[in-house]
């Protein structure tokens, strides 16, 4: 793995605050974790995984199909000095990948997911030579993309063995300074990486046959101050970005003709959210009708309509936020299209909401927020 050795030589150690986390992916399968017993309602449910920064473990959550209520299941054994953050579940739900961002670990753990959902770690973690930040798998399940704290080649691409889950390095790329969140369009044509230190979005096209990335002409594209989480709509027409320092959300149309994959600012962008909101993450619902923004500074969620023809945003609830826990840092829509979940790092819990498919308004699920006992970083959900 020569590119790892070269990058390790250039790697500059860098500490990161506890709130730094990776984007949440949403794919989940029913499972229980091998390290303990779990109990859940007799009602039908599906499951989720969440990485726990301070515990050094991955927790299982049971998500009730009917009510959306969340209950805490078993956790993998705590491994100090790992700081698990990024998480990605293979589309076939056989393997789970977790990035261990601690500088003493700088590795990726691979877990087998058995038919009954049991998690078993495969051997020792794969050392990648620097702290992984975000993990994302393309729709085909063939490639794992990882942003790292390398200096220089800081976006890694691995091929995934569908039968064993093993990682094989394909290539490494320069994704500008401080790459963090990764968004892959639903068609897997394009990859977008947020650069918080430079207020940029680095864009690539993805070759589905080889896993090779090619910079999109014009990349990197300007973003707002302290850009953090990004998300596309389900059809891959628009990209939205939370600008933490600017208290704004940027909206872009993804070019499909003149310069495919290029980002063109949408009229009205960036959208002001209010002083001190500190947006950290964004997510669209499964139909692409609504955008939700998790505001770390204001401890709430703001909701917007998405105009189908333009991607422009319109305030829901007159711009009044829906209450979340303390320091919400991640947000994701449940794949069945009923519920929305927010990870609250400060209050160590998960807020759950149902949303009105006509208006986009949120209603707290009974029992929300749901305690998970430790600071969450990222979550993945699937049916």
C-alpha cells in the first residue's frame, strides 16, 4: 500500500474537537450486537448503528416501524483510543465499516453482519496511516471513499470485496485542505467533499467501472464560512450545504449538461438562518420535497420546502425552529419516509420526529429524545 506510506510521511498530527463528526449515511438492517443482550418491543422494528465517540464502541438502536420510537440495544466492546466516528453500511448489509479517528488508531474497523444482525469484528482494524474523517460507499457497494487528515493525498478510495468485506486500496486524491464530509450522488456519478478551513466544495466524477475519480472542471466551488455537512436531493439535482460559521445554508443546482457535476448557485443562496444558529448538518426527506437543518448553536432543527423546478428553499413554520437536544450535529431521514432523527452530542441522545408529507412540519415522536448514554457521532439506518 505505497500511497499510504507516502501519505504517512507527510501526515501532520492534528487534534479535533469532539463535535467534529462525519455525515450520516442511511442504510440499516435488523441486527443485534455480539457483545451483549438487547431487548426491544414485540412490535416490528428495524435497526440502526451509531458510533459513540467517548466509549470507543458502536451501539445498536431498535427503531419501531410504526411509531419511530428508538430503544438502545447492545454495544460492541469499548476500545479506548479509537474514537469511532464515520460509519458506512454496505448496500447488501453484510458488512459495516467504522472509521477510528483517534491519532493513535487511524484505522477502519470492519464488522460482519450475520443473518440475525449480529456484529462481529473481522480481525484487527485496517491501518490507513491517518485519522479517517468521513466514510461513504457508492450505490453499487463496490467502493469505499474516506477523507483523512493526511497532508496532500487526503481522499482515499478502496475497493470492497463483496464476499469477504475486505478493503483493497485503489488510489488516493488531493481534496484540498481539511476535507471532511463526503456526499455521493444517488446515481454515484459525482462526489462532493466539504473543506471547512477553506470554505470550498471539492468535486469529482466517479467512474463506476474502475473507482477512479476525476476532478470536475471548475472545482473547488465556493461555499460559505465553516462549511460542514452536505446533502443532495434523492434525484441528485441539487446539493445543499450547512455553513456553520456563516449561519447560512448554500444551495446549488448540479449541472447535467454543460459541465456535468459542476455546482451552480441557486438564486437566493445562501439562505440566512439567524444569528448563532451554527448549522452543522442537512438532510432531505425521501421525496426531495423538504430540507432539514440541524443547528448546533441553537439546539433546534429548521425546515424548508424545496421548489421542485428550481431547488429554491422556502421556510416552514415561519422559520421557527423545532426543538432538538443539546448540540445537534447530525441529521438523517429514515429510509421508509416516515421519520427524521437528529444526533445530539451535548445531551447524548437522539431526537426523533415524524414529518407531515404535505407541509414538512415536524412532530416529536412520543418518548423523544431517546437516551443513548454517550456522545454520538454518526448513524446509519436501513430496512
